[in-house]
């Protein structure tokens, strides 16, 4: 079954909207999922009184686990982008510009690169280099470390590696807060930024970094930018392609095995990367099981409901359960 037919089949089972389309050339998926649809109630209520026990049973029986992680996992781990954490670190930018959260502030067209990097260096530092994880990532690692696992994630905060996950079993599809790239870009090369970011944070004053700390491309001299997928200038470097190949190879090797597709905190911003992918892989492999843990957004299409477990709870709270350790 083609990608277009599979996605269309799933989204018809997940939404009141019947007009769905998939542009495989541009990698875009147009679909809406209504989690209040009565067709999801079976997944949301199945094993209602024993969902943690069922999760333990599923994970214990399978030797192969593929984790798909979205922003909800990092939120559960303590990486909140608004509220007190944002206010404590960006009070001056909030006062001057009225920013409501860290994410939206990142798109502001600052008048100077000195101010731009004052904001972004703080942003990177607290989300990439500070130790924030409340134990959620480490508990996840303890659960899968003795399994044959792989991680597919849209998160860019490096928390999997910091928790002990093998970097050769990780595919960060959307970039990394820890990398710079040429803003042009003139080449498919990325650059580690920890030393530069720490210097910017330490030396900035009045919401500006010293001009000599502005990062420029060592090849063409243009200003650097973050290696984050925001537009068509995103650099997929050699490491990105190697990780992609390892993930594809892992999927091929286990396509007929008893696999658990463990989806954690994935929303509908980029569903084609993890969510639709996991639904498809579960659908075509009768031995596969789909598990979705996501507070407020735990659901599955009707085509795989009999092999799905949906837990509508905070991921961190679920992973704390003693039964899983």
C-alpha cells in the first residue's frame, strides 16, 4: 500500500474531515485529528483499570522498542518554554518586547546580531547545556537500555544522549540546539557551539553580546544561524544522513518482528515524522504494537486499535511507576 493510501486510510479513521491529501514530493501532510471522535474511545478506555500493568506486559514481552519522541516528553521532563522558567531567564526581553514565551521570542527580528545572540545564547544554554531533566529521560533509558532500541525524535535539546542513550541509536530529525550552521548556507557543515554560547551568556550586558562574539561562517564569512529546521536553509549534515540511514536500516531489520512503537509526547505540528510513521509501521506489521503516552492527546486510528495502548497521562508520572522498574 502506498504512503498516500496508508495515510489517507488512517486519517479517515481519525477525523470528521474526509478530504485528506498527502504531498509525498514536498513531504507535507494535510490532515486533522479530532481526539474527541467517538472512534477513539476504545483506545482511550481500553485497559482503563490496568493500563500501567498492560504497558509493563507489552514492554516486557518485546525485545525491540522504537521510541518516537516529541515536545511533550521534554515538557514532562521540565523543559517548559513559558511561565516561571521563561520569566526567570528572560525578564528583560519580556519587559522590552512583551514576549509571552521562549519559542515565539526566537522568531523576533532583532535590530542587531548582538541582541539576537544575547537572546539565543540564553535560549540555547538553558535548554541544551543546563541540567534540567527531572529524571524522566533517565527513567526512560533504564526501561529500554537492555532492549534492542532506536529513537526517532523531533526534539532538539540533546536530552537522550545526556541521559545515557547510545548516540548511534538516535535520529534527531529537526536539528540540535548545540550546533551552528552557515545562514546562507554555503556548505552542509555544522559546528559545535558550546564554547561560543557559554561565552555569550557570560559576557552579555544590557541584552547584547560583545560584537567580537558574533559567530560567522569560517568558509564564506556570512553570519551563522542555528541548525534548526525552520525553513529551506536547514543543513542536513553528514551526521544527519548517517543517523537517517541507521534508523531506516533498523526499521528494515525488524519489519517482521514483534516491535513496540512507543510514542511519547508527539502532537500534530509535524505528525508525518513520528505519529503517522508509527501508525503505518504498526498497520503493516501484525506483530507490532503501538503505545501512545501523551497527556491530552492519546489516541490511535481504528485500523490498529486492537494493537494499541493509549495512556492519557503525564509521561513523567507514568515512567515513575515502580512496576516499570
